[in-house]
């Protein structure tokens, strides 16, 4: 894995960079990642809280975690623990699906998401572009849970249309199928 560490309005010291690379590098044993796989670590300090964000895309699945604490090294430890938990949860769900439905290809290679931020008259402050990968609804729900989001936009493999899956307040999931 190639680990890219950057500071967001923060000068990253060599000791902090080495610690981040060493801690995040331990994730390699949980993920079957190729050597050229990129992992992005962003460090920042806001209002006295040290925040660490880690994003990695493996086989079309995005693993992302962020943690805040009073210490940057503590935040790095917490974010790695969160990613380990995501990896274990993902592997157990995949294994469960294999046992239930048999082995099939669940992921495809996609590019990492492009992200740009800009301010336009106080309306749109962030534009996010990402590759839309065809997947079944169950995999979209799994991806949404792994990201920790309340919704997920995906290309439905059954209908070849863009759909949105979302988490309802009652704990169930909803599916939005737009009609053009």
C-alpha cells in the first residue's frame, strides 16, 4: 500500500508522518491490497481537537473512517481501530453472502473518487464526483453501512439505472428509483 499523509492547515512532522505510516500500514494484513494501492490520511486540528481521516478504495469498496481526540497520536490509534472493525464486519458479511448465495464476483476495479471543493454564492460548497459501479441493492446497502452514511447512490445491476438506497428512521432501508 502507498500511504499518503497530508496536513490540512497543519505542518506534518516527520515523526508524525512515520507514526501514521506505521499504524495505517498495519491494515495491510486485514486487506488483500496490491502494492500500488493508495491510502489517503489527512490530519487536521480544529478547535483544539486533533482529527484524522483515512480513505482507501479496495476492489470498488470504499473504506473511510475519521476520529477526533485531544491528541493526534490517539486519533490515529482510534481511526485504525475503526478501520479494522470495518474490515472485519465487511469480511463477515461477504462470507455470509458466499454461504447463502455461492461465490460470485462482488467487486470491480474502479478509480478513487475525485473531490473538489469550491464556494459559489453561498449555495453549493462542495462537489463530489465518483465512479458509479453497477451493483445489486444488497451490495449498495453493505457499501453504505461500511461508509457510515445514511444514503448511497449506485447503478442498479438489475435495472441499469441510477438508484439511491437510504436508511429509514425505523432502521429499515428504502430504495429510490427515479422515473425519467
